[in-house]
């Protein structure tokens, strides 16, 4: 059956992984053409690191970058900010030539996944 | 992240307040073609009579960060001295085919794409060395892009003062209200860097927020 593979990663699994481990896993899967869905997303620092590493791996032939879909962080209270964890929200990451954002708002994301690369 | 590191990060604004500098290093950030260099040129022209760099309709015209030191802005008796960093546009993808549309050769387009990827990395690295950020968004575009969300998230995580500039209000389909609705927790100043519209309000906000 032809199609696009989706990897749905649970918050429990993400919590056990270090930042670089998460970013490496995401990039490796996305470069294989897969769509990665993270239940609890990434921290802003991890997102920036992911963009940095993506730029390093763009080869201008097969891999031109990533498309990331996530919601803005919810503002947390004082103690939430101090002691809270990553607080990331659902995030979808895929190859830029396969995943395309159609519409995005604070609470809703519409995206298109194409089979052809 | 350990609690101590987190506390240090969260109270960075207090450390900054106590060790207040006589000049602030301000980064101009945003996606490609938002008008970052046009804004940098406007600020420099108005306060130093100089310019920062060339502008173009082709995305990723600025591929190296540029620093201009000691720009003094004075509004209503308040003054602030800024070191301004004009950064390359941030993106999650860079496809050399996009540059071919502008009449470039393949070799030229690939070179521009490579330099653009290096520029994105440089822009991210600069975030660790700033005292504040002017985030430029194109008011005619959807503000809910991943680049905007990621940059603002990083500025918030570092506790840096932020001013969002809703640029290109001279264009008929501009909607600064959409940007205000997307990021209600931050001040938004609608301007046209190209035409100089509402630029005095921006200078007042800069003096207020970074002074």
C-alpha cells in the first residue's frame, strides 16, 4: 500500500528523551520522508535547535528543510513558569516538500500531506 | 532543566535591571521579506544619516548579520543608545528552486540558498547575545507562522524585552489587528518602514521599552 508513514510519539516517551535525542530522532525520521507527531511538542529552545540542525542538513537536492506545525505556548502562571516542564503543545513535523500548512490559528491547524515528493 | 537554572533564567530580567547597561544590543528579527533591513535602514537614516544594507524583493537578501553600534534615539526627553543587529530572515526550509523564479542561474541560486542556511544559524546564535528584540512581521501575511511562534517563544524563554513591529501598513490588505490578536501578550506597533508611517510612535516605544 502506498502512503505516508506517520510516527505518533507519546508524551511519556518524549519525557524520557533528552533534547538532542529528540531532535536527532525527528530529523532522521523526517529525512526518510515520514511525518512525526509529538504529543507534547518541543520547548522553544528545542525548536530553535531543530531549525539550526535542519539548516546544517539541507543538501539542496533531496532535503530542503522541514515544515513544523505547532500552537503558540500557553502563558503559564508564576509558579508554572518557575517549576513547569516543557509545556509544549501538539506538534507535527514533516519534510517541507511533503507537509504544507493550509490554515493556522491559535486553536486550529489545517495541513496537507502529499504522497508525491 | 534544573530548578536553579530555571530560576536564573526566569529572573534574568531582574539581573538585567540591576546591571542596566548604558547601551542596549537590540536584534531585528523576523521571517524573510518582512522588512527587517528596510526598518534598520529607516532607523539609521533618521538617527545617523547612514544605512544598514541593501534591500530586495528576492527572499534572503540579508544572509549575514550586520551590527551598527551607538545609534542614539531621543524622544520626548527620553534617550536610548542602541547597538542594532540586523539579522538574516529565519526559515525552516530553503529551496534553491525558489530563487530561480527571480532569474538566477542554478549555481547562483544554490549559492544563495547555502548562504541563507548559514544566515539562519547565525541569526539563532545572536539570540544569546542580545538585550532586546524588535520582531518584524509583514502585516499583510498570516502571523501564525512557525518562525514567528518559535522566535517569540525563545525571546520569552530568555526574558528579553520584545516589541512587535507590524510592518507594511501602507499596503491595502495589511491587518495589524491580526498580529495583535495572535500575540496579545506583547506590544504591537503598526508602521510602514518604507514610507515612514507611524515611525515616531515606534521610536517612542523603543525609548520607553529599551531605555
